C-alpha cells in the first residue's frame, strides 16, 4: 500500500485519503482538532481501516487521541468500518443519525443489503461489517454542537439521499461536510454525479436539505467523494438542477420500461451528452462509477417513482 495521502485544509484540519479500491481520490475522511484530542468525520468501509490508521500515523496522531467519530450516514462506503475501529480507537465515541444507530448495533440488514446489491463482490469490496457496542454509540437528530479547536461542529439533518443522512458544519473553517447530500464531485473535474440510491431516496427532502446546507454560507464545501470543491456554493446550487434533470430522464425512461438497466442506460447517455465532464484522464465518469453507478441511481429513482405514485408499482 502506498503512503497515505494527508492534506492540509487550514485551521489545523486535515483530509485523509482512504485509498478505496486501491484508487486515490474516492473516499475522504476528515481529521479535526479539538481542545484535547481529535474528531473524525467518516470512517469509510472496513477495507479502508488500515489506510485510515495509516493516515492518522502520517498526521502524527495517536489513535488514542481520537475522541469523537462522526459519520454522515450508515451506507457502507461512509460507515461500514465503524465496528472494525472499536479496538483501534479505544477512547472514541461514535455518532450517527438516530435512524441509523440500530443498524450499526445489529448490521445484519446492512450485510444482507450489500450481498443483494454486490453479490460475491460484497465482502472483498466492503470487508467484514462488525456490530458496534451500544455503549460506544450516540444518536443524533441534527442541531447538536460539539466543540472543536477554535469553533464548533454543528450537525445538520439532511435527509433525501437517505433518511439517516447528516451533514456537518465546522464554524471555524467555514467548512461543510456534505457526505452524499450534495452528490459526488471528484477532483480534477467539475462534473457532479447524483447520489440517489434506494431504498429511501426522497427528492423533496433532498432539495430542502440542499437549502439547509446553503443557509450556512460555507466558505468551503468538502465532499466525502472527494475533497474540497473550489466552487462549493455554486455546486450546491448546480446539484439541484442536475438531480432534477436526471429525475426527468429517469421518469421518461421508467414510463417506457420499468427496468433498472434500461433506465440506467438512459441516464448514462444523458450524462455523457451533458458536456459537464472536464476533459482529460482519468475519465471522470469511470471513476465516479466506483462510488456511484448509473444502475444504483436508476434503482433509486424507480423506487421513488413507484412509492410516490408517479408510475404504477407493477413491473412489466
């Protein structure tokens, strides 16, 4: 494994590249200084545990100094590694949305869902998903504040991508940690890829959550996939328009044929024709698919359309 990438963000805040799928620039964890220790935002999956611990070592931080670990939501690319970090971060308390906490304590549904979606690839992709002792977990609802060095970390309820989704705002840095609430925006590209998976995608909540994030007027928008955006406020505005476009394309496709591969191919064609991708290697769409594929988006839209009465629930 190459040496972990650690990047300064200002005000003592650091980005740790978790080297997901042996690829740089896919999943970020953020290390934030407290008065006496450190906080982390995002753990990544179990397969990124060693990279996360290597990033702490490269930053000169002993694992015992990590006191608080916050995840934006319980999807495996963001929080699958929580259980695997219990022993490695012995003094840390872990925080997640109250709707997600039961699934971290008993991850059986997460495991079953991963194996349905990924088949035999699930275990090598995500690693072993371990249960989290209830005493190490604290449930959040949004609005809580935690002290950081020079400021606070505010939790923001941002459902839409998932009902258990939170964003975090660092008042000192002026930094907004968006999780998947503002989509996927990889570095070296201005392309935004919607993150709209099943089972509980809700577009109206997604749009209102974007409004809630914009109201913080962040100076810096930090994506879990991946890193700081040079034009984050504009990205929050653009993201709504892009999701609306994708939703229209997906709905038109679903009314023709209620099949995930069919809808996914229409989304792919729309995305490639949109002209948003920045030129030059590595191909943004190819790398984005490693964390947010077209079929996942198609499945999310289809379930949303069915549950909201936009198309019938009977599949043809």
